[in-house]
């Protein structure tokens, strides 16, 4: 637990103090976010606010991960067994960094062109698909010495569903879909000051708890599994907990500067990276389907966006005033702060419900 706390604390401190440096640097480079008005009150006065802030919490998470491993050297032998970086860490941090890089290219093109048109939608999807495929293969085909892989050949809910075996190829395809869907879900949510950052913090915090709970009830832990039949068949749960906690801490530090009125935006480098990491955490913890509930806010915003697009293209009518959904409420007269706080509440309720379902499964099994 100490290593997880150290990782979260270091990430928070690094992000908190590195973000104002990034604000000054990006402002000097005139890397301001191009803003289209679209008649939205929240867009007024935001033109020129530096973007690409996601670089800060990605760097903070990587530094914190290293700090967490340094902390492990003072702990017990069972924990030191995971002292070296694992394939789980390489997959999770890999999708975080590389999907963030796709977002960075998008942000850079927006700044260079001085408009809101960056990387094309097809370009983003292609980049996400290539990254997802590469790390999906690593997650499915590169096993540890005991044969455990980061991802599973089964679709999972709270654990693997035994009768939903889709094979390695099917699992790689599912991995790509989860990474891409969650990445774009967080990207769609990132439209108001602090909205995506706060919601992501809650979801990442949930996965830190899930990862640590799985570590304490781990099938690979002989001292536990010998006396308890109910355990979690996952790979490197302590790594999962450290990375999730580090990312959550980094987001909290960034949120200090990103909340209304934002002095910096996370940009696509942040939203695409965070979404990919959350998707990777869902696969690694064997909670793929449960992630729909845990990340309920992202799911709602994505589904309503799809409904709007399908409705307009098939009937010519809009279901909502504007999508993503938070802009619908802006046009309905809600203030930006009210929308953000209420959407955070929705995100928190979804996270609490997801953790409740996860824990109730454990109680039902051991009871």
C-alpha cells in the first residue's frame, strides 16, 4: 500500500508544480487552443489559453511510477517480487503515452494552422488502431513465467466469463475497440473546464482501489490462495494499482490549474491518453464490461453523441440542441460550473455503483 500512496503523492506534487511551468512555456510558444464560438458562453474569453497540458500529467505519472518502484525496495519480499517493470506496466503506460502522442500531433496541427481542425478523424482512429493492435498483441501473446498474460482470451465483467472465449485474435480486436472507445469517450467529454479531468480522476481512483483489492486477494499469492478459493486471476495487480493511483494523483494536481476558469487545457494529448489508459486498466483488471458502469459518464456522453449523429444523418433532425451532451445543457441556460459539478456527481455515482457491484460479487462468493 505504501508504494501506491507514494506513487499518487509524487504524481500530485509533480503535476501541481510542473503545470504552471507548462503554462508559461506553452504561452511563450503561443501554443494556445483555437476556439470556435458556436454560440457557447463557455467559449468566451478562452481563446489563446494554452493547450497540450496533458503532457504534464503523463510525465508526472511516469515519474511517479518510478518513485513507486523505489518505495518497493523498502517493503516485504512478496512485494519486491514485482520490483522490476512488468509487461502490465509496459502495456498500460505504453497506450497512455502513445495515444497521448496521437493527441499531441492533433494539438500541434491545430496550433500550427491556427484553427480547430487538427488531425482528421480517420487519422486519429488509424493511430489508435495501430497502437491498440501493437499493445494488444503484447498483452495477449507475451506471458509471464507462470503463463499469465495482461489481457485474457475471455470477455470479462468482474472477472473472466468462462463461456465467452473469443480467442487471442478476437481478444486483440476487443482490446483495440476498448482502447479506442474509451479514448474517444474521454475526448468527447473534454469540453468544459475541469470536466474530463475530474471525471477521469474518479475513474482512475476506482481502478487504483480495484487493483489493490485484487493484489490483496491474488491467486498468485500462495499465502492467500492456499486458504481462500476465491481469488483474482490477473497479472501484476500491484502495478495496476500504482499506475492508476499515479495517474489519479497527477490529474488532481493538474485540476488545480484546469478548473474554471482554466489556465491550461489538457488538449487531445491528455484526453486521448487518459481514455486509453482507462481502457487498458479495464482489460488488465478483467473488468471490461464493468468499465461501462465505472466510466458511466463517458459512456453516456458517447452514446448521446452517436444518437445525435445517427438521427441527423437519417432523419435530418437533432435529438439534442448540441453534442457532446454538456453543450446541450449550456444552450439550455446552465452555467459552465453547474454543468461540470453535476456531471462530476454523475461520474461519482457511476463509480460508486461500479465499485459496489465489484465488492458485492466478492461478498457473495466468500459468504
